[in-house]
C-alpha cells in the first residue's frame, strides 16, 4: 500500500529449499473455505460504489417478483436481487427477474444477479447456460460470481453424479467444459473460483483431465504459471483432480509442480508420485518433479525408496533424490550422500553436504562442513548454485552458531543485490528467517547510498518488531535524508518495527517512539512533503497507536480530504490512535470499505484489520468482509477479513 515493493519470499524450509534451483517453483498460499460464496474482493473499480449495498429485505407485502419489476433505482434493484438470493429456494418466484438483471449494463447489477442465481440453488439449475455466458463477462467479478453460482447450484443439488437425470447431466457437463476453459483466466479471482466450482462438480476423470491438460499444454508459460499458482492456492481441493492428471503425459509435469506447492495437504498423491519417480522408462524431468513433490509433501516413508535412486541414478533424477533425502532426513541415504558429497560437481556436492547436515543436526562437524561449503557456493559463477547455497544455509539456520548466523547475515546482504532475481529473493527470505540476528547487517546497509539503503529499510520493515534494535538507525536515516524514496521507506519501516500486526505491545522503547513522533508528524503536516512520503508517515503514526495522540486532529482533517488514499489511511490511523472515539467510525467505515477494493494488498489488509478492531460497530461492513474473506487473491487478506468477520459477529 505505502512502500516500494521488495519481493520477499518467506518460504518454509521444505517448500523453499533448493526447489527453484532444481525446478521452477510457485509461492505456496492458502486454501479456500469449504462453502464459499465468491464475490468481488477488491480491485475492480467498476463493480460497486464505496459503500456496499444493503442486503436487507425490504418490508412490503408485494410479491418479490413484482418488487423486482417495479424497482425504480439501481440500489433498489440490487436490494431486491439480494433479497431473492437470501430466500434461497424460496427466491425461485423471482428467478426470471433476477435472470433478466444479468443483462444489465452495470457490472454491479450483473454480479449481484449471478450470485443470487447461485444462492437460489438447485431450483436455478436451468439457468446454468446464463451463468456459462457470464463466465466470459468483461468484468472479472461478474465472471467469478458466475463460476461461484454454478458451484453453489451443484452443492445444493445433493444428488450423486450417477443419480442425475439427463437434463441435469447435460447442464453440469456444459458447465464443466466452460469452467475448464477458464482455468487459465487472466484474473486470479476467476481462476480460484473456477477451481472450486470444478471440484464441486466432480466430473468424471476421463472428462476433466483432458480438458485441463489441454489448457495447460496449449498455453504459453506466462498463462500457465498463474493458473498453477491458483491451483496451489486451492490446496486440498485441487488434489483429487491433480492425482488423476498425473496419469496423463501432457499434464503430469504440471500436476507434480502444483502438488509440490500444496505440500503436506497433498499426501493422497504420494503413491502416484512414487510410481512416477521409480519409473526408469519415464522422462527424467517428470521423475525429478515427482521426487520434489514427495519431498514437499514430507512423505517420510518415501525416503528409503528415494535413497536407492541416489546411488542408481544420475542427472536431474539424482539431484532431486539427493535433495529429497535431505528434506526427509533419510538416514538410509547417509552412505550414498557421503559419496556424492565428495563429488567435484559443486551443485550436487553442496546438496549432499546439506543433506548430511540435515540427517545429523546434532553433529557440529557436519553442520560446519555444510556451512563452509554452502557459504563458498554463494560466490559461484552459476546462479543456480548461488541460489541453492543461500536457501540451503537458510534451512540450517536453527543449527548454526551465533557467529555463523552473524556471518551468514553479512553475506546475505551481498546476495540481495545479486543480478539474478531468484538469488535476490532467496537471500531476502533467508534474512527474514534470521530475524533479529540479521538486524546489525541490515543497519550497516543504511550507511550506504542508493538501492542498498532502500533494501535495508524494506527488509527491516519486513522483520517488523524483530528489528527493534534498528529503530534508532532507521529514524536517523529518515531525518538525515531528503530523498523522498528513502523518507517513505524509512517512515514505513518505523511504523512496521514499532508494532507488529495484531499486537498491542511493542518491542521498541516508549521513549524511542516518542522521539520519532515529532519528525513524522512534521512530514504529515508540511506542504512540501511528497504524497508518497505523507502516506507512509500517516501509516507510521497509525502503527504507533495511542502514543501519537497529538496528531489525531490533523489526521481527522486529512480523513475528510479529497485524496481518497490519504483519507483512507488517515481514517485508519485515527482509529488506531483514538480507538475509543466512536464518532470516527461513521467517517472511517465507508473509507475502509473502499480500501477493501484497493489494488494494493496492504491497503486491503489494514482495512480488514481496522474494521475488525471496531467490533460490532462495523456491522454494516460484514457483507463486504465476508466476500473478501472468501475471494481475495491474497491469503493474508482473506485471513484478516475472516478474523474481522468473527470479531464483528462475536
């Protein structure tokens, strides 16, 4: 929302370690809820106004279908559509009017209508062709609602596929084909809901696998990779269909990639993956990816079989087997790994050395051997070796001595400036795993000029309260620079360090926060402050909370201004500083609801948290929060919105 973005992959040791060096990886994200009603999460400005339309059913004696036909305003029409949906099967009387609304020129009317059709459920099965048409709507929110509606209809229809009549089978078959074509949709929200809908439809394997395999095989990587991200995001919901995809040559590799990113929730796929891994007639790349998936799933029982591959295989299959034995701590592979560790192939030798250290975490000599070899590997000319070395050392950080951790942190501050993006991201993730031990090395970066200083500030911000030791250095950087980028990042870092999300306590001394409030408030009030700096300064004051009370009046004035982003941030900050002031709620809630539709992930995150902190006073925001909790593309935002729903409802 407020700071320049540094891509920091906070991977788990199993998901992140060496995986990008052995194959390409995805960022593991969360799982969708079991019975969602997908809805607009954020970005599309065209979907609705800043205030969510009320979904309360009007008090009238007229039949609902007549109310819909007589609605004189768009707001009335949307309210009637929502009322029909809320009646579930009882809304069938108004179904034709709801269907008619799907042709509206306004996208917000179309998506409300699509959602209502789905909420009516099984009684709306004949309208699936309408929903299929909406899957191609120009507005992604409408398309997502259409997919979700198909899912809701199928869930409400509790019949097994074998018990469906011919008409229903025809409808669901058409829906399956249409949904499969959208699995590579350019919008993440649509992809996510499409996968959920396909899971609910439970189409026959011989139908769905070729459909999805064709989509993945026919598209270029720029289209396929986002689709794989979304499948991984769907988690266990994707596993049954992915297991079946392992049987198809066209989809086998991609299915293994996604299963690796799903990790432990994909344990049902282990037998099929092992069969691919052991198939000596199979394609090496497919076997390699299957082994990596087994490692990510954490199937310890696979270790003994994979240990045999360390000795019998070469090339990518051996690389993957060595890695997997290290991940799984396979003691049976120790002798084979010793042989490989003596190899003169740096990449392979480094993985084997790391694996031996993993198998023997109490053996200081092995830890030191791995540390020295991997530290040297960080200087290798091959970027794959550099990246593998960085992530391998990060995985061992719990076993490293204080001196080794300090040396690693210093070395990583060089790697975050590597020419290769994968190395930079791996180094950033490794720094974050070191937590407070990385702070001295990052403080040293603040004395440098240009990009190094900005990287130091952004990583200190990412460390949050773990970087309390660096608070004073960041404040000095803020006060000593007239570079707007430095000022913005420094202000953001001060707020992030002062208080971690969800915590009312701070690791920063109260006196240090007091020293920062004056300079930051001056940035907020000065007419010469660039907008980007003012945004982050307001954000920092909000993170400081009650100690920044002197700025409350200024923030209230900014919250009433014409700059929508500044007004939103100011309203949020004012609530953090003066949480007991109920008068602020009326001003803040519409702004925070608008922030929930922002393209900026942090804006949506902070808005969800702020609304949750209001409790029952933010009840009007519940419908929108529920939608965001189900359909936002960010796992973190979905979780924050879900937590807010609980707080408000509780």
